[in-house]
């Protein structure tokens, strides 16, 4: 009868140490054509810094619902959403505050007939590690935030944080 070798330790495979070549995943701060909630801004910026202290990356996605005006979309897509229909200056201020803390910020203005589907596509394309859904609750309809939160939590392949309210 053969003799079995004795092994020390457990049967679990040894985990290899994570090398320095692993790319940290960016944080996406999404708003729904309104200004960003202050708590969501704080969470997104601090998470980006914690995820990669050397080169923190934050993508601010201002999601705009594109109205069904075929002629406008054909001739002048950039004016399909009027300035009073979005809070672009406030979103730019959020980007500026994050940049002053040393975070590399990419501000995207995404207009789509299906903004939530476009957001989920962005999350997948960029390989986000965290999505912060942070529209200001005083400026966006509650039902819209509820639908957005439910869909993003269900379909995003990463962590999701939703602004209070």
C-alpha cells in the first residue's frame, strides 16, 4: 500500500499578491440633468481618491433625456436640450471642486432617448468600480430617481451608491 505524503497548511490554493500593474477602476458620478447632491459629490470624490491616491479618476456623467424632435436632432443636436432644461453650470462647479482636490475629472454630457441605458453602457465601457447616482432630490422627480436607482442597482456590474432623499 503506498504511503501518502503529509502536507502542511490548508487545501485552499495560495493567493498570489496583487502586482502594481493592476489598473484601479474609475468612479462615475451620474446626475440626471440637474445639479449634484452635496453628499453624492463628497462620496464620489473621496472614493476616487481612496481607490487610487496617485491618480484618482472621476467621471461626471450628466445624463440628459433627449426629446423626440427629429428635425432638431437632424439639424442641431447640440441645442435639442435648452440651457434652462439642465443645470450645466452647477455640474461644472462640481467638476471644478473635484479638480482642486487633485482628482482627474472627465465631464461628459450625454444626451439620449434612453439615458439610463446610456449610463449603464458607460459603466460597462469604462469598467467603473463605483457608480454614485447623485441628482439633487429637490430638482428631480422622485419617481425618476426611484426608477433610475432600481435599474442601476440591478444591471450595473459594480458597486452603487445612491444619494439620500
